[in-house]
């Protein structure tokens, strides 16, 4: 199988309304050929709606959607050449694995010899060579997911659409299939739009992430940008753990005075207007005995709770600015801290960022 450079998707101020409810609010972003983009957000964010609009299952209420430069609003689903994988897999239970994959190929006009060749090729790609005669009921959840993916890519779609495809699997299998799916997508070079509410999936798999909330786009960026430099408080809270400090950004933009009276050195990237707050990721913080803390920012506190979580230990520390979560790697050779210990929580200037409540205006 081979792919070319087709598969450029552009959403331009796309709106979707259901009566008085606006499910998508002027969404604008572009997916380049061969790119893997994750649509990430909580339930009701509008992620699946955007996917269904591209597949042709929903019509836009406003804006413009193009595929390879062609406006597809009036193009029926079967002419868009998109492949879709659902969380439920949507395999035909009365058909064998081979017949499930053949179904899409026949609908797309492939002939017998080419169908046989493509079925064998995609089964080999997803590590299911020799499984062609089995029924879906005789497969594990992970194997069913592989069949659904094989069926979707067999037709060589311009765009692969995946709606929570790993949501029903256990964590170990989900982690394994994340690697398999990204390897397959990279090998085939198929433009992929992937819907998930799982932050780890998006950070691990995507080239870029579109973070959504209540029908609008909060931020678009690489996984590193989304995690390290969130544009809004929502993004900072939704992507991983974070410690927040309420207060005021000083006029110089280089320091932040917390509600508890602590002055923090901060990194501020001229975020949109709104109520500012400072935040720090737990793994960027460290602990030292009280009075021995060294760093740009130091807050005194008392360890309230300690949780061992395998590779890390989480410390919940009571301070004048509220409860802080500090996460330390367990390979450290220095002594651990215990509940009741008086400590300093420390972190670097570069790890203290300011965000606001307002969404970014662009990508």
C-alpha cells in the first residue's frame, strides 16, 4: 500500500448548531497531509461533532470545510474517501475478519484480485496474518480494534478518522496499541484526526493537539507546547496536574503576588486579557528541609500527606497559598519526607507560568 501527499483538511470558522444549542463555535484549524492531530477535551466539547462533519455524517451550520482544497459540504460521505474507526469498532458479527475488511473495498469498487491482496497486506500490517477466517466474537478487544483499523486503512483513505478507538480497552493494552497505531499511521502517511478525552493518549500519539471546551477551541499546539505553555487555565488544568496560585500579576510582568502574600518570579508570554493566575507542574517542584530551600521561588509548608505511586511519590504540602502537590522520582537517593515534616517547596523561574481564563484567539 502507498499514499501520496493528499489529505489536507481545513476547518474555517465552522459552526454546528442543534436548535438553540451551539455544539461547535467557529472552529478554525488546518490538518496538513500526513499529520496526526488529536481533538482533545471533555464530553460535550464538540470533538466528535467535528469528526462527523468531516465524515459527512453531519452538515455544518456555518463556515467552510475543505478537503484537499475542495469544499465538501455538498459531497456525500461515500465520495469523501475517509476511513473511520469507532470506539465500538462497528464490526459485522456475522462476517469473518476477511469479509469485514472486504466489505469496504467492495463498496469502493475494488476488484477481486486487488481485494485479496489488500486484505492480506492490512492484516499483516496490524499483526493479524492468519486471522482472516475468524469471527469478531472469537477475537479479543485489542484484536477487534486492529481489524477495525485494518478495514479503515485498506481503502487507502485520504483521511483516517478515529473516534475514541481505545476507550474500551484496559490501560496496558491501550498503551500498547497507542504505539502500534502511531507506527502504522507514520508508515502509511495517512492524515489522521483522532478524538479522545484521554490526555495521555493525545500527548503520546499526536503531532499536534486541538484542545476544546464547550464547543470552542482553547488552544492548538504540539504536545510540548500544550503541556508546558498552556494558553488558558482550562488547558493547564485539563492537561496533567497543576498547582495554581491566585493573586495579581505585577505591572512589570515579571512577578506575581499571591493571595497569601508570596511574591513569585514568573514567566509570562503576554497571554490574552483575563483573570491571571500562576501555575507550576508538580514534577517541576522539589522539597527541602525548612530553611534549606534554594531556588527562584520558595514557599514554606508542612507535609500533610504522602502517596507512593510506583515510580514517583506524591507529597501534599500545606502552605499559606493553599495545598501544593509535589511529585518526586523514587530513584533519588536522598531521604524521603514524612507527614508532619516542615519543608520548603522550591522551583525554578522557568517553571512558573501565568495563564488566564480567556481562550487564545488563534492557532
